[in-house]
C-alpha cells in the first residue's frame, strides 16, 4: 500500500538511506512480484521523492518457503532464467521505457544504475561474445531513444570472469550479501566475517579494473526458510551457515568502514543487504529485539565520516 511505503520512505530518509533497490523478476517477458514497486513504492514516491534502482533477479523465486517437509525436495531447482541477446534487449527496452524515465530513478553520473543478481550465470549461458554484443546493443538502443547512458553493475562475479568485465561492458562490481563463508563452519562470528570481507574489497576492484561498491549486511540466518535436521543438515540453501553475534554497534562500524572505502576509492555507491529480508536474517526494519537500532546504526555511520 502507498501509505505503508510512505512510512518506509520517511524512515529511510531520516536514517541516512538514499535509495531502495528492488529485485526485478523478468524471464522472457514474464514478470513476478512487482506489487511492492508498482502498487507500493511508486505511488508513494510521487508525493515524497526518493530514489530507486532495479536489480535484475535472473533467478525465479523459490516455490516453497519455508521448507516444512524434510523428506521432500521442496526447493525447486529449476529456477534458472535463460536469456539471449534479443531477450536482454527487450528487458532493457522495458525497464528503460517504464523505469529509467522516472524522475526518481537512480543515476550515476547521469547513467541509469542497473545490476544483475547472478552475473556469473548470465555470462555462462550467453558466452562472453554474446554478452558483449547484448550490452552494446542495449546501450545503443537507450542512446537512440534518448534514455541516456547505462551504468551496469556485476554482482558476485567468479574470479575467472572478473578481468573480463570491463571489456564486456560492465561499469562496476558489487555483491548482494557478502558476509558468511558459504562453505565454512555452521556458526560464524559476525565481527570475524565482516573483517574478512572488508579485506577483500580492494581485490574485487583490482581484479576487475572497475570500481567496487561495498555491500554490507547486519547478519545472515536463513533458518526461517528451513526445517530442523539436527546435526546432519543438507549442504544446500537454506541450510547454510548462520552468522552469530551481530549487533547494531558492530554493523555500524562495518558500514562506516564501507562508506570510508567508497569515498576514498570513488565507488559509485555503497549497498546494504537488506531493508526487509526477514527470512534470511538481514534487515534494517525495526524488530522486537533492537527496535530502530539497525536504522540508527546507519545514521550514526554516515554522521561519523
């Protein structure tokens, strides 16, 4: 509802958040879960300007959450979103005509900001040459239709792809959630994990030759999406590691470090995952344990620069 989103926008603005990024589900023209953007945010933002951007979620949503039956294969493995240069151009045409034109759409140096959730899969399915052509065609179409340049961000590219990103047409590198070691211990300490990830920011920029936008998170715990297996857990999502010991103070310090990195390395922006991902344990919205402390940590981190 627009009235609900008006409150979210007000809270974000009051605590130092500059924009929301919405996951945009597109699979050959099929769109899912656009209600929050279309029926909530966009009507609300008309009377209270606030910026927004899109992340192409080139993975379909999981069919069953939370998982209730430990014996059933309830997590749908067929979530891949296959595309080709023609479909990618159609996607860009759609978001260009419907969203890039919006006065509140996020632009980096006048370029519309767009990220791709699973960049590695995008590169694997098309191949490097077709990716290069698809991005070039998308940029040409935007220019020909007076929709301005495109800032395309790669999310979590694998090491072998990072040196190629600039030549393929990407403008920056970032992550969605960069906190736990996914194949590490079941329980991981927040302070240790956050410090390790901060040490890696420079390597992403160095390996890709592109600006890196730090992505920080208040935590990670996907157990609300799972059922309890005891000590013997499947080694797949959502039975992944849990980050423990996270507090608003630790998060504030991590975010302050990320903001300092972004400022000193001319990063286009800094990301927080996420605003309301309750079932994965990374959210800023008020809860019964900390109240508004997560949001207050954002404001304090920005004021501490």
